[in-house]
C-alpha cells in the first residue's frame, strides 16, 4: 500500500506507512522526493551509526544523498565485493567526471555480479566508443539488444561501430533495425542515407530522403532546408543512377529512374526555390530524352533563381544569367522550338535585361544575356 501511495504521488502518506513498517531506505526515498535532503541525510547517518553500519544498500543511499564516492566504495567493502549497486554507482560517478576507463572497469564488476541492467551495458558501450574500443563497445551494445531488442538508439550505435570498423554490410542491417524502432529520428535516417549510398543501396537512400521530407514540421517547413534534404546525398544518388551504377538489389535502371523522378516530385512539392535541385531534376529529364519536361523544369529553375532583389545584385544576376543560358538551350531542343515558344523566350529575356539594366551597365561580363537574346531572335524555326 505504501508503495502504491508513492507511485500515485501521495508521498507523505507513503512515508508514514514506511516508518511504521521500519522500511528506512524507503523513508529516505520519500524525504528526498519531498526535497527534505537534510532529514534524509540525518536518518541515513543515524542508521549507519547503529545496526545498519554494514548495510551496503544504505551506504549507497547515503552516497546518493551526499554525492560522495567514498560511501559507494564503503558499500563495496562492507558487501565483501558483492554489491553490484555500489559498482554501478562508482561507474556512473566516473562517467560524470569523464573517467571512461575507470567507468568501464566498474561496469565490468557490476555486470559480472548482475548482468540484467541494459542501461549499464549501454553506458559501458558509450564509454568504450569514446575510447575507440570498438570490440568492447560492440559486445556491450549487443548485450543491450539481447535484453531490449526494441532499443533503436542502441541499434544505431551498433551500426556506428560496424561503420567505424569498415563492416558496411553489417552496419546497413543494424541501421535498418534501428529505424524499425526510431522511425522519426532524423539523425538515424541521415546516417542511413549516407551508408546506403556507400553500399549502393540507392533505392533505400531514396526512401530515406523521402522519409526526411515526411518528417518536416506540421506547418510544412523545417528550421533549415538542409533538414529537409541533403543536397550532397541527392547529387550522389542522381549521378550514380544517371551513370548506370547498379543498385545491389534493384537491377532495373528504368525502375530506379522512376524512383528518382518520384523523389524529385516530392521535393518539388516542399522546396520550390532551389536552383541547384531544379538543375539536378533537369539532368534526369535530359537523360530520359524528355525535351518538353526539361523545358518546363528549366522555367521553374529560372523562377527559383530570381530571389528578392536579384536585379540589383551582381552575384544573383550571374546565377540568373547562367540559368537563362540553360533555359535557352532547352528551348532550342527538338519540338520545343516553335513560333510561340520563340516569342515567349524573347519576351522573357527582354524582361530580364530591362529589369537588370542598372546592374548590367556596371558589370564587366554583360554580354551573356544580350548574346542569348540575339541568338534567340536570329534563330530560325
């Protein structure tokens, strides 16, 4: 009943019942919950000076109150080296002061006495990782997932250890386990994408990037665009697929291109103002020989290049000019070059030249936009 009171927050009632039952360690716990640290310490001292002087658990409680490691060491001694609790306390004390080697040794003793403590195994593994003791870290994390198979963070650490030791295939499998239980962890998804690219699991990399887009905030945005898509990863998977590098599982290049196109469509629904991403999308259209698709994509790329104040900024204008050059090249391709498109292209370039006339007059490399306009006007149908 007293324990139930404590669980439900009736700490004073629990304390009174524990006192009646002379369950002094629980009384001390109640004092600490009630922030009566002085009373808790006085009771612990009184008990340790009396009949409880050789009680290792009480010495550990006293150490918890005072934060004095000597009391944990005393608990270890009076237990005749049988108190796993004392060793765990000493281990965590070492962790707090960054003595990771000492922590590993204390955890080793504690877990030898009682191995059913996944948090101790986990922390021991983290200490070993910090010291780059990869084999010891792997043993520790493996024990965690034996006890708690659904611990996604531990699976992530196992993947990290395998990655550090160049066991990429095992790392890939471990990341997949991690993501079963941590589906919303952007950090793990990012690591998984990078490893998927390294191991040529391109369809998994694409799925990972789609998942990151799904994990954006409810208002549809993220703090930074980099949180939504890793442009380096997107570039890597695009170039690999367009270069014909085979996925280790999916051998159909056509299906991989379709997956990539689906990813770009999803990105476009979320990020519409990235010149770089639109350029990558255009490369896919070019590889597929889709001139009409490329043209529409280049138009969107141009719109994204026209950031606020572009017509007054030299660097921004150069980006616009480079994008115009690619757009004109797309207009010239195949069935895109019609009378209506020619006129549309002329009007577009004339508008850009007119808006940026002040900056263009001050630039040394003013020729590109005017040369493009001239080439459009002079090109026959």
